[in-house]
């Protein structure tokens, strides 16, 4: 089993090395190898200088030529991943990489096309801002209505997808809206998305949080676009 861990970074000097150290310390089991694909989205705070000191053989670092958005960074990483599964791990400290073990176990137990880490299951929901919590609830409800799903947290950043599925979805979004496009197209392709409860330590905007209300509105537009079939077609179904 090979797991591709996608780390998208933009101005995460304070946390990027800690995140990479935590990922390397995770015990996924003796039969699991990892490749860590770090995509730096043209950081200007010294993040790139730190990444240039990384020498671990299982880490591949891609430097974007300019700020192209988190979604584009994920798409770039997917093009380079070779794992049986790929999972998105943020470069801040909101999600601990230890949680990835739960997702991989669920994926392997059910041969699941996709497993998401839910901040809601098990009473783990913790948010710094009330509007963020209610926004996630609204976006999740709309997704379930539009796509016939029963998800609890569509906005989670921890999404694990089987490699062949990831590469088949023809993702086109460049910003945070890709988080929702990934959900939409996985469901439209007929794949089940399973969820596992994860812990979550939210940060404030002063601490570097970047997502805004406007990103949620763009996510809503992507949901409507995909539901009515205006997005480019999937590359395959299976």
C-alpha cells in the first residue's frame, strides 16, 4: 500500500516543518509506504527557504511560479501522485496527521473510493467563529439535498480519495472551492464517500487562517454548476 500525502502551503513558515515532522512520525503500519508531495503556492514569508532544507527521500517539493490558489496546488499534486490513495493534509496545525491513520484504516477495510475526516461526528465540532460552524452546516445540507448524500462535513480539509478516482474527476477549480468540487464530482461519479470522526484544532485569522465567507459562496456556485452539468465531464466512471 502506498499513500500519497498532499501538503499545500502558502506562507506557513511557523508550522510547515512541524507538520512535515508529524507526518513522518505517523505509524501507518509495516506494509504502508508514503510519499509526501508538498506544493508551495509561491510563499513570501520564508516558507520556501525552509522547504529547501528538506532532504527526506520520500518528500517531493513543487514550487508554484506564482500564487495559483490552493485548488490548483491540489490538482498539481494529483498529477504527480503515485499512491493507491491520496490524502490532503493542510500545512497548518488545525488537523493532526495522526488522524490520517483512521482514514486509511476505513479505506482499506471497505476498499472505499473516498473517506473524509468529519469534525462533526463523535461530537468533535470545534470552531473559533460561529458563522463558520453554521456555514459548514448549510453547505453540507445543500450538498446532501443536491447530490443525495448523507455527509456531515463537506468542508473538512482532510479528504482521502483512491488514486484512480482522484485522477478521474477532471477537477478544474483553483481556489478553496475545489474542496466542494471534489465532493460533488466524487458523488456524481457514483462513488460512496465514507466518514470517520477526527479531532480538530481551529486557528484564528490572526494565527493565519485564510478561508473567508466569499470562499463559501464560490463553493455554493460550484455545487450548482456541477449539479446542473455545466462542469467539464468526468474522465471516466468506475
